[in-house]
């Protein structure tokens, strides 16, 4: 078992005119011929983007793209990809009004003469509970700008203002509990990526980066520099928002952006969209956004940003046998420099980087044979991560940023790093280089990552990725193997016009690397590579997908993440989730089937899984209830030591087990809410049962007490064990800019009780002070004291942002 404890982690565009798509049923003969083309005629594929993109392609990239199992070009119009876009789109438009030297008094009350002199846009429609229905409450939005900032004024009318739900104040807290207003800016009008912002009635600020892909990525760990003021009155609630142009990238030659708005009325679970109100659209789909016009000469100033930081740290490490302590105190300085080469392309440099303020990982107990994956939480690696995403939803990670500066959860010092990230027309570029320092027996390392992605057609893209990791004077890896390189290519075809207004997506990928050890010098490229494709139909009420992938026996990307090697996997699934818009009790029921068939590269069955979602009910009240049943088959080709201590060992062989799971949760907007999940079934030679409990108490706005408990009981042949995991999160948020949080975790596998307390004060956006205190104890039955301190660490860090 591996237990890691370390640093943590849209407008419905109605098409009018003639629709040009193919809707006939393909005959079996044609289908079989097409399948043969897909599987066997790789080298016949000739894919051209345009002449401008050809200079970015080299000989190797063409070989990679040519070897992927792609649908021939002649099939793309049949599936709906690459439509000519001649149909006229009935997109909603909103005008941004210039301030013309008018100074706004920003207090959240939309009563200034300027705001009242321009029309408010209130053309919202329901996405839920009734798709396309009229809202029960009115919402009005106005947009203004000057040469430095863009301003949004919103009035959320409410007939019962005393029933407005607002609990959260901490930045980026989940707003599943609260009334809220969110919006996106597609600043490049590419209908692929966007900036996301959201607020609640208390002025909480949340933001994220939205990037394309089969499921899309939603990077909420990105923090932009902006400000919001709110007001609650007898009319409902309102807000004024100011976002500096210097906080975002955009095409300065374009006076129009993609834009969309969403309002949530929590007590009614009512979702309102300005555009993209259909269930297969929504706010996070820039493809369905409306258009913001009228922007003129937005300025990013000099485009230079200097962010110095100062940090002081004191720590004590204890010897668990004799209580001897080793103390250390340090102080350090570092800085980041960001420069906008253009309004679309940013260069950054970081020196002596420290991420002591990052939140800790949520602890997990791993009872599987494979490694756990934890999310990235460090700012330097989060910005631009959307471009670095490779074949999302395909389960392949040739670049995983936690391989840089982290080893088994322990921090490795980062001496310096640089990056260039952004867009040049339809080209998305990311270049990253980081050098780490020496820590113990680990020598300094250099990491280089390059990513290029080219957009084409309306929603599609093709890209390549390259990573290089070199270890200085490595004592384990001899030359030239200590220079480990990985390269890959991915293709994403996507349309929102399949059969009229349905979404259809196809992705394919190929990744390989140089030999991972001297003994692998003669391994074939197929042994050191992965390849696959995924077809996705993400719509409502029907949705489905099918994916296929192959992982070579020796695949091991030096800057990537991989759980398992040497297999072929086919994984289809289908779901049906209708809305019951006439019911006063049930909002939605989802049924589904998912199947996985995994074999060795020699086609020997290794894993088979068949899961049935018998019904996940989402009630009008916001409560949920779901039941699932599954059957699994596993073949072990060697003994499996579950706890890595030889106490419970599963012998090699074949195992078939059935299981079931019941989940229930109450609506999160209540002052007291909870969840329960119970899972039971066969587990290798015995049985397993798992109980997961969650309880959240919010006695007053800004106070959040959340607890979780997981109990697992395992019985095996002539043996067994229990595991327990406790988690407690305490949050005290005085204002949206001042908060204290404490995370307490304990599990009886590591026997470690850990606390992480974090104070954050955002003096002004971009200027932060952090205080972090970590304390870890060992629960040892062999010592006189039940809890023995292992480590104490206190950190104070200050960050300031200069903009020019």
C-alpha cells in the first residue's frame, strides 16, 4: 500500500438556415470497410491544417500523427466534424459601454447615474428545472470599460430576499451552498478556452481557467487579480465587479469577446443562463457563449509584473525513539517576473521558488495495486496548465507537474524556472524549464517541457508534446539514460452541430519515450509507448462514450504519471438522465451501464468490470440518492501484498466478485448537511465493506465545520484487517480577504495525526500574507505517550505584486 502525504492540489447558439449533416444509417459492408481503414491504413492518412501550421511540423511529428488510429478524412463530414460554418448563428450580443472619464463609486449598489443610463440585459432562460423555461426571478447585467479595466454591474432581484442563501466567504470556496452569479470571458473568440469568475452575495471571489477537451478542464486553483463589491437589500442582491485588463490575456486587435452569464438561485436549485441554456451546453462551454462588443483600446500597460516574496521558517524534527529534536530556522527571498510579450503571449521567470503556503493533500488509504494521483496546487505550475493538458479524459499523462520539485510527497528546492505561455493566432504554445536543487542524495535536475497545439475548424485541434528530464551526475542512471525524453501527439475533433445541436468528440493520442534503463536499449518503440482513441457523445438526456488504449510493457515517462503497463483496454459506457420538469419531488434520475475489458498485450484477460447504475435520483430539494451494482473479474499474475507488510497476501489466480453501493446526501445549502455511502462485496479471497460518512455544519456565515470518516473492513483467506481515516476541516472566514482554516487528518495505517493551520490575509488583490503551521504526531503503542511529536513547522510568507 502506498500512502502519500504531501502538498495538495453555454449560450444556446441556435442554428438557422439549412442544416448540412449526414443522418443515414451506414450499411454493415460500408462499416466493415471503414473499420478496416481505421485499424490498418495508418500511413494513408494525410491530415492538413493549413500552410501556416506546416512550418511547426517536423518529420517526427508527421510520423506520430500518421501512426494513430484515426478516422479517414472522408468520414469526418459524415460524423459532423469540420462543418463549413456557413450556417448563420443567432448569437446573443451585449454592448460594453465606455466610461469616458466617469469615475464609478464601487460599493456593490448599482445606483450610479451612469449604470442607470445604459440598458440592462435580462434575457436569461432556465437550464433547470425546466430547460428553456422563464426565470422565477429577474437578473439584469450591464458592462462598462475604461482603458485599464472592464466593469460588470449585476442586479439579482429576489422576491424573498430573506431566503437568499449565503454561507461562504473564503476565496475559491465551493458555492454549491450559496446563491451565486458567474460569468466567462472568451477573450480570443476561439470558442475553446475562457476565464471563469464567480461571486456570491457576500463578495466571495472564485475564478478558474476553462480549457478544451472531451470533458474540458476547470482549473480553479488559478487566482486572478480582481475585485468585487456586493450589497444585499430589499430588492435582492447586487454587485459591481472590476477586472483589470492586465489580469487576463486577449487579442488586442479584436474588439469583441465571447461572454456568458449564469445565476443560481440556491433554495430553488434554479440555474439561469444568459446563453447556452440547453443541458448539453452551459456556462463552461465557450462554444455556446454570446458576444460582447464595443471594447476599444484595452491596455495592459507595459505588461510587466514583479512579484517578490519573503519567507521565514522554523521547524523541529523529532526522533521517535528518544525524543531528540533537531531544530532549524531559515529566512529567504525570491521573486517572480511576468512580462506580456504581446497581449496574448506571456513570459515568466521564477527564482528561489517556495510553495510553503500551498494546502496539504487530502490523505488517502490505498488498497489497490496502483499508485494514487494527487492534484497540483502550486501556482507556478497551475498558470498555463490548460495548454499543457494532453488528450484529456484518456488517462494518459506524459506531463505531470508533481514530478517536478516533489519526491514521494517531500519538497525538493526549486532554484529557478522560466516559461512562455499563450497564443499566437490559432497556435497555443507552452514552454517550461525548471531546475531543482540538491536534497540529500538526490542531485540537481533539469526539467524541460514543450507543448504546441494548433486550432482548426470550429472546435478541433492537433498538438505535440515533448518533455526532457536530466539528472546531474546521477549515480543510478548512467549516460545517456539519465537524459530521459518523452514525446507525443494528440488529435481532438469536436463539433456542437452533430445531428443539429448535439455534441460529438473524437480524440486520439500517441506517446513514447527513449529507453528507461540500459537494459531497455533494444526494446521496440511499441514497448515504450502508449496509443489510443476515445469517442464521446456528451449530451442530455442520452450520453455515451467508448475508448480504447494500449500501454507498452516498458512505458515509464520521466515527467509523467502512469499507474499500469502492458495492457489493452476497451471501455464503453452509456447513460440516460431525463429531467422530470413536471414533478414536484424528483428533478432528475440517471441510469447507466459502464463496461471495462482489459487484457495483456498477448490478449490474456486481466480485468473485466461491468457496472450498473440502477438509478441516481436528484430531488427537487437538492437531496440525492443512488444505487449501483457491479461485477468484476481480476487475474493476478503474482502475489499481492495488500498492506505491504506480508500480513494479508492474495495469491496469484483468477477472482470474480460482485458488489453494490448505496449513496445518499442532503442538500448542501442547509446549515447542517451530510452524506453517507456504503459499499460491500467480494474482495479477492474474501469480502470488503466500506462506510463513508460526511457532516458539515454552518452555524453562521463564514463558519464552516466539515468532518469525514471512512471505515473499511477487509476479510481475506485466513486473515483480515480494518482501516480508519478521519478528516476534520475548520474554516473561519472573517471577510472574503481574511480567513483561517485548519485541516486535521488521522489514519490508523500510517498511525500519523497531522494538522495544517493556514491564515491568509489578502491586503489588496495580489498582495498576500500567509501564516502556516504544521504539526504531526505518531500514535505509538510501544511508547509511554500515545501521541509523540514527529514534526513541527511554522512558516510566515509575504507576497507583493508590482504592476507597470
